[in-house]
């Protein structure tokens, strides 16, 4: 029941039946005659079929959703009665719009128009044409059955999640401040705690030289987080808010009349791949921490081998600038690590215990630009026989995790402010959604990035990944 929506087909030109599920349920013939069933269960049955993406739904599944508290035999008998009632209501259109089989039911394609399918056909380019807010799905069908109530909540979330994804994709592909402002307003109505939307909203106002709007957005963001979850937003959002406040204070004091620099030159994004040289990639270093209380010479030697193998495996992918610290530190070397500012991420291996020939280690990644915030972590058990396999596995996991962490950090940066690396990273993030509707956006990002940095190895990796998944996601 939760398959991806089939949005490849166009709506029928002359549908026999119109089914409206947003708001109060309505069913109309092509002549405007109401064919809405009177029974609650009959309405719910039609709604389930209408939200099944035109795929057959098993009778056993329908019985579970509509009569979850009955024995299977009784539920199936009741379902047969409701099928007959539905066919009677839709007479003489029933055989034309319903495909009734021994074990399944489905709504036939090409003869019905369902309003929710218009939502699932939306793309980043058309999502702003949808009603905002969307009327509640099946607003008048809440007390049908506990099984149906659970299913309905999931379907409502699926609808809103899809709309959210398209709005976020729109933000990732546009540099027009007015569009960004409109899209972020919709995103924040869907989820007031969406930090990426708050940052994009504030930065769009700053870009448009609307200092008052930016300041109001910053204060509303703080107030929302404080009242909703009794805390403040994350560090990146707080840095942006601090910049907005500082700029406002400078302007009101007459010390400086200019606005803060655009995101690609701001201090919040310094030492990042946003506005760097064309060949710049993420930089990371691997180090080993060996607390005296939790390590032995054997465990240290094993962890050192793992550290060296991990650095080598990451380097072999060719998509990160990676180095290895050969020194064994007594603690996490945040301040003691020489020239630590040259790296975006620190990858730490910390020995936490030894037992029966196994070394228990904590593998963590820290973002140096976010006050060494942990962005990924995993506990592993090292042995001489598993070391090589674990190194190979976690090299791939770490690379992907660091890319995801960097993508989140740059999510609110306008496309025009991204470096070739940043554009490739955004294209990679969008390609991971396996959504054919994002092809145009991905290809535009890649084309511009490759034009600006034709020798960037990371862009080769993103291009290869995109070409590999494209035939898979292109299949409806």
C-alpha cells in the first residue's frame, strides 16, 4: 500500500468518474451526478482503492483495514457485501471503472480522475501550483476502523512528504529570491521545525536586501523552536541568526550600511567547498586515540593497522582528500592536532575496551567547522581476521556519510553560490531520491559544475553514480 506513486501517466481526457479525496470525499460522474456511497465502509473501500496507485489490492488486505477486529472469515464475508454495494452505487459504470477479481480489486486506469494523483504528479517546477495548504485527506472518514485509521494517517503523511520533497527540490534548484521565499513559507507551514527552510528564507531576504524580513524570520525561527521543543535551532542556523542580528545592530548604529555578504563569501561558510578552487574536494584526516585505561599494546597495534587500512581504502575511492595521523593520541586531538584547521572532517578511532582478543573501538566523524560536532558514529569490534573487511566496508560508509553531512550543511545555500563541488554534491543528493522528475535539475547542476571544473574527480564520481541509477529509476 505504500508503493511509490505512479505519476508517469497523464490524466484521462474524458474520465467517466471523478473521485475527490482531499477535504470531504466526493464522487461524481462525467455528467456531474453524485455517486458517493452512503455507507461509511463502502466509502472507505473506494478510498483505499483510489489511493493504491491503480495497483490491485488483495482482498485480505482490504478486510484487515476495514474489519481489523473481526475474524478473517467474517471480515471477508463483510467485504463481499461491501463490494456488491459499491458496484450497485457505481452502476452502470461499475464494470468500466472497477476491476473485480477473485483475490484482488483495483480501479481501472484511463477512465477515472482522482484528485490526489494530481499532487503526486507535481514536480519541483509545478509544486507551487498545488493548493496551499492541501485540504485534509478524507476529512470526513476518521471513525471507520482502527486498521483504517492507521492506514489513513500513513497516507496523509505520504501525501505531505511528497509535497515536502518537491518543495525542497525546488529550493535546491532555484536562485530566485521570490520563489525561495514562497517555497519556504509553504515548507514551514508543513513543518515549522525545518531548519533548512528557515535558513533559506532568511538568506533569501538578505540577498534581496530586505533586512527587516530577515530579522523577523530569525526571531520567528527562535520563537518557534523555543515554544515547540524548548530548545534553540542547530549551530548553523544559530550562526546565521547571529549574523543577521549583528548586521541589524551595525546598521542601526550607523557603523556600517552595507548588508552581510552573500552566502558564498560569508564567514559561516568559510573553509568550505562553497567558494573554493575548482578542484577542491572535502578534506579529512584519520587519527587514533588510545586511552591508557582501555588499551593494550596488542589492541593499539591492531587499531593502528585498521587506521592505516581505513585511510588507504578511503583514498582509493578518489573522492576525498584524505590523510592519516601516524601518532597515537592519548585523547581526542581536537585542539592538540597540528594544523587541524586544514581539514573539514576528523575521523577518529578510539579504543574503548579489549576482551578475548577483540578490540572494541568507537569510529566517529567530527565536523571541524561546527565546533567538532559528531556527524556520524559506529561501534566496531576488531580482530585480525575481520580488520580488512571492516576497513573496506566502513570506508564506503564514511564517504557517503560525510557527503550527506556536507549536503545538509549546504542545503540552504543558493545554487549560484555553490562551487563546482557543491553543485556536484547537490546533484548527488538529489539522485539518491531515485526520482525521475529530478533528472532535469540534476543534469543542469552537473552540466554547470563540469563546465567550471572539468577535471574535478568528485564530479566524475557523481556523474558515474547518476548514470548507474538512471535506468533503474526510469522504469515506471
